[in-house]
């Protein structure tokens, strides 16, 4: 009996230790403040939980003597033995923020910021999710120092990094997704799948990418699972309402003024030649048609007035706003599952987006799947496989009602156009030919020839379908503790199909059919068969990328550390496309008719000379191959002295034979010194102080150039010989090579006590050389000019980022300030144009001139209006109205304003947090640049119907020159006179402005102690994009980002929720 009692006394404690127990606890900081969303997990298992907003947690299935791992952002991770059965309180210490906490991705390796000598900027998942755009790059706006979102970017991304580094080649930064360059459509990338984005800005950071990194590199890392992590399910859903754009943003000439001008021109005989033109029947406006009928005696003066008077108050923008634009709804939905065991982790996500455009009939839909799996069958071997599938469908049936063109040389719609009657029925407007002609032409044998813009929205279906499949696989094997080998491969296949189906009732189809119809008495022969017209373009991009590299990472005695990689990679991209057209298409029966594309046919009514039927047939195929060797190393001494270097050699079938044989490498070198770790450093207020300097070269490639002569075959035979022919698209240049961009970068990283203020300051100089440029050619070559490596651009700039914690406690206030200065000038360019008129313009295209900004704005000098309202310029220092002399003057006679791309830009973002509530606002600014505003151009007004509200401000009587700079109207119009005013310095404005870019309001609820609750956390948020411009330097109420023809981006409002299960 005693023995039994003794045995029970011994066994029971061990038995109780094995029984599952429930731990209730609280996680606090050193001040006793509860820590929100701290993670508590059981060491060696995948079980865990998180704290609620009061710091409480509940964890089931634990045992005595289990070890709890407790972590939270901004705090040191703590291991806590489970020796309690009841309530536990765990205190975490705040981390003293160190640079190594930020892990940077270069696309080849991950490196801590403390070990990096180069210029990196990282955008984490929280900042990516702060905005709600369906495009990933748009979410970087005003978040990265040195990254400018600008229409003058010169590339389809709309961004440039630290300015322009090329003239004719693309300035598009290299986009890298999960370690490989991304060759597909950027619209494919689902932002909800992205974990972080690292921007590589200097040579030390980007030169590892060699000949593709001259414009900077954007490295996108998608989400992955984690080992020993319990299943996490996250779902997000949001709805965005986009306001309809304001068509009254651009000042327009009133209908009354336009009609008054038409009457004046009619009385001057301006339209006589058009009225009497019985050949191509050019368009006439409704008012001029009425005036012509009145002059011919077909209607009386009173009848003419009764027809014209209602038009005086019409404004076509009202109908365009009603029928072509709308407030739109955008939806984004995504769900992801992630987790892992000790030997495997996984990530699976689904995304669905539906994006209605503010243009009626346009939309974009996207469905994405991302699946990742990482296996660790042995401690030394890790195998990774991922598959990304994207399918998108877009419709683009509406080019914008403000772009309706009547044709016939008219670029704009007359302002009194009536597009719909009172019942909303579509009305016809003039298009291509006089209304009086098409009313009777070929009746009843020809098709209706009238153009009704509203109907056309629904009679043309322009669809684009895209599918992309990307397979990424690789393994990493640890040969020794300090040495591993890594092999990666990526396959990507993107297919894009575009169909434009012009219904048989569409104006496009009817016009083609009528033009080629042959009417003989009561019979008609349709050379183009009745029915629809179908244009099809099929494109395919297939890429293979492979890389093998060795990774070395070793430290000695806590004093020396060497991290190095070396390897090789190959890459092949094959793109091909095919286009064709089907006439007489019937989309119900999927039939079409054969067409004779060889012979010329007369055009009905001799509207133009005989011609062939338009042929849309074309083929293209391009194969690009790259082979590279690379190496990168960084040596650290005493954790405070760092030396880094990289080298890369590229070869490509784009380069010339001489270039590939010579193989000039691209390289970089850098040093860093952590002064704060020196024994003599005793500045406790600034515990983080680190200096960096780097220099090196990266490159840039223009895929449109080739070392070999290339020709392009015409899609149809020669009009004279009727034989196939081709033109030389690119003459031979065996010395063609990559453009080189040298960057010198100085940087200092700093952090004040308790991390209240931290940031970095960098100064850089760029020297882009061997840029593609036009040079005069030896005439014996058969070319007037050639594109060769001959130009240089020099740049300089400053990037500043300051983060601050302004208030800590129950209410937290933090700020982030970004400031960048970037100036890029043409240092060398051989072909300079001789006259002033060659350089004036809007400054939105590159017209290189040595010593000036890449995007430079020049103007004729302005001497005001004279007493009869004529614009005056300067010639030889004297006031002049010799417009020919002004235009043909020397370049030195022009006024040089500066850059049309902002030299200074940045933002300040403030975030306030109170309990679960957060409010964040981002204010951006752009300064030190100019734009040219539109104004009235009488030549364009009279000949093309291009109006502007400045017409009402024109000089009209003596003395007006003291109050206005808009010239008087003169007849006949003088294009040179208009040009001098349009491109004079009086139409140039400063573009500086400050914009409230966005506001985000959110509330996060975290589950409490009850384990029965389904959701671990719920976040609800509202995001407002582009609420307003706070200040602008110009007095014309113009948004400098939209100063020419594009309507400004409208405000949008997003409401969303994010769930964690």
C-alpha cells in the first residue's frame, strides 16, 4: 500500500505535465502598455496565436515545460518557459532599431541593409497595401526617394529612377519578379500577391544586373509560406468608386463665338472652295451648310436664323459627359492560404479584379492564381517550385468623347454638336464628307452613310484577352556550412489576342463598303461584301531563363565576414505576332468573304483616286538571347568596415560581333563605415551613423537596334510595280554596344536615440555615355543619318528620407518625409538643328541640345501685343513682327526656361494611431519645372476646329494690349503669326504644385481570448485618392500633371475589408 502511494506521488506530476492545458496571458512592453498583434507560438510546433488589441491571448494545447516564442514588430523576440497553469504576463523589450533588420532583395541574393554599401529603398507589405490600385507600380507613388512618376518618363511604366539615362533607348527601369526579369505585361501582377519591393538605384546595388540596369531596378518579391507556421487564411475585398472626369476642365470656345466666327469666315468667302468641291466632298459644319443653303436661295434669312439660334447655347460637352463618361466601380477580391511544417511551406492565393473605366464600354477584368511550395527534404537541400497563372480580359470601345473627330482634316468637334435628341436617341454629326452629300449619295443603293457617335459605342467591340503562365523552379544545396550551390529556372509564356469586331451597322464598315461600291444604274456591286469587319492580332511571348550560382558566406572569429556570389545565366525571349482582317464577317455563323487585295478599285463618286482594299495582314518575329557571367562580394571587418564589389560580362545577339568579342565588363565597387561602432564615438544622441560611397557602371539596351542589317517587308505590293518590296529598317553596325551609365553615390544613414528620427541622405552623380544618337552619315551609305553610340548625358541629384516618431503612447504619431533633387543635362550630342523653330514646343519630347536639360523648354521671346493686337517678338535685340525672321533666328535668341520634368519632388506622410484606429495622409510636391499651356491658335481653329476659351480674351480694340496677351483674330490667318504666340514665353507657366495625394482611414479589430471566434483580426478601411491640389503656382487652375490634352485623374473612394482567419 505504501509502495502504491509512493508510485502515484512520483507518476502523477509527470502525467499532469503531459496533459494539454490552456494558457491565458497578456503581452506588454516595458511601460506596461499592451502590445497589439504579438505572435505567441509553441517552439517546435506549428501551433500559435496572436494578441488582441488589449494584449491578451489564449493558447490551447500546451503542456508544462513547453517553450513559448513571443514576438512582435519593433520588439525583441523572447522565449518563455511555460511553468504556469493560469494567467501569465510576458514583457517584451523594444528593439533599438538597427539597419540589419531590413532585408533587401537584389534578385540574386538577400542582404541586410547594414551590410549593403549601395543605394536601396524598400517598400514593405504594409505600405504596398496602403493604397488600392490594381497596378503594382502605381502603389509606389511618393514612397521611394528618387522615383518620379512623370508623363515625361519616356517609357510605358510612367516612372523613372534618378532621372533620364538615355535619349532614344527606353528609360524604363528593369522590373524583376521573384529573381528574374519580368517580360510580361505589368498589368498582370496582382498587388495582393506582393510581399515587398526593393528599388536598386546606384551602381553597387544595380550593376549585378549588368546591361539592363542603367535605368534602375525594381525588384518585386511575392509572398511565400514559412516553415513551422500554422495555417493562415487571409481575405481582402474592396470597392472603389471613381468619379466621372470633368470635361469642362479645359476652357473651350463658346458655341456663340464659334458660330459668330463661322458667319464672318463665310462672308469672307473662306468656305467657297469647300462648298464647290465636288471631288472629295470635305466636311462642312451644320452652320456653314445652313448659310450655304440660304445664299443659294433654298431657305430664307428667317429660316436660317431659326435653325442657327438654338445652336448658340448648345455645348457638346454636355452630351459627351452624359453618354461617353460615367462614375465607375472597381472591385478587388483576393484570398490566400499559407503555412508550413518543419520540412515544407506553402502559399496559395486567388485574386479576382473587375475594373470598370470611367469611359462607357471600357473595362478590365483579371483573375490570378499563385501557388508556391518549398520542400526541405534534408537540412542541406531546399527545393522550390511556383506557378503563376494570370488571365485578363479587357474591352476598349471608347476612346473618349472629347476625342471625337469629324475627319476631313478636322481634328476637333464643333462645340455646338448635338449628339442625342430629348429622348436620348442618337443623332448624326458630320464625318469625313459633307452632310448634304451623304444624304443623297447612291440612294437607295448604298448603305446609310451617317455617323452617330453614341451608336458607335455599341457597334464596335474591341477586346483583348491575355493569358500568362510562369513556372519558377530551383534548388539550393548546402555543400558546406559556408558554401551552397543554387540553380534556378523560369519559363514564361504569355499569349495576347486582340479582336476588333466592327459590326456591319458600324460607320467603319458602312463607310468602307460604300467607298468601294460600284453603282451602275439600278444595280450595285459591292467590292467589299456587306457585313462586319474583323481585325485580329495574335501575339505570343515565350521566355526561358536559367541561372546557376555559388553562394559563399563565412565569418572568422567574429572579426571577418565574407559574403560572395558568382555564377552564370542565360536568357532567351521570343516574341511573334500575326495580324489579319476579315471582310463580310458574320459573328453568328463565323463566316467571312474572300477579298482581292491586289487590284486597284475606283472609289465611289471619285472621292479619292482608285486604291487597293486595305489589308491588315502582317507578321513579326523577334528573338533576343543573352548570356552573362557575374560575381559579387562584400567583406566586413569588425562589423563596421565593409568593402563590396561586383562585376558582370554580358553578351547578346543584339550586340555587334566586335562588342561581344571584346566583352567590356560592367562593374561596381563600394565601401561603408559604421562610425557609431568606433570606440572613440560617444555621441549617444545619434547611435546610428554610417557612411557609404560607391562607384560603378551598369548598362542599357535598345531592343530595336541590331548589329546586323534588317529589313521590313511591306504588307502589300508596290503601288507602281505591283511587286512585293521591303525597306531597310536598320543598317548594319557591327560596333553597336550597350549604353553605359556610371554612377558615383555618397550616402549617410542616421538614427537618433530610441529611433525617434532616422533616415538617409544621398548625393549622386551619373554619367551616361555611349548613348544611341543620330549622327550625319556618309552619303555613299545611302542614308542621311545613322543611329550610333555617340551621345552623353550627365546627371546629379540628392535623395533624402527622414522618418520620425513624433508621439508615443496611447496615441502615436509618425511621419515620413521624402525629398529628391534630380537634374539631367545633355553633355554630348553631335546633331544640332540650326533654327529657333526646331527647338520650341511643349518640351514633352527629347530634342537634345548640349548643356541643356534632357526635357528642355524653349520659347520665342515675347514683346507683347502692339496697338492692333499683333504678337511681337525679338530679333537682333529689337522688337519685331517679322515672324519668319523670329522663327528662323539662331537658337541663342530663344528664351530657355528650364526643365519640363520636375527637378525637385517628394512627399510627407503623417500617420496617427489610437487603439485600433489609424489615419494616414500623404502630401506630395513637385517643384522647379515648367509647362506650356494651351491657348488659342487661329490656324488650328479655322482649319481644324480646335477651339480654346482664350478666344474670348483676345485683343478686340485699341487699348486691349494693356490687359491681354491673346492676339487679335486676323483674316486670312497667318500660321507663322500663330506659331510665334503659341510658342512664346507668355504661354509658359511654372508647374510647381502641392497635392493631397491620398488619405487612408482604417480600424483593426483583433480577436480576444475566446477561441471560438472565427476571425483572428478584421480591418476595415477607407482610401481616398487624389482629393485635391492644395497649391499650384499657375493662376489658370491647371493641373500641371495634365496640362495639354489629357483629362486630369479624377478622385476615387475605396471601401474595403481585410480578414485574417
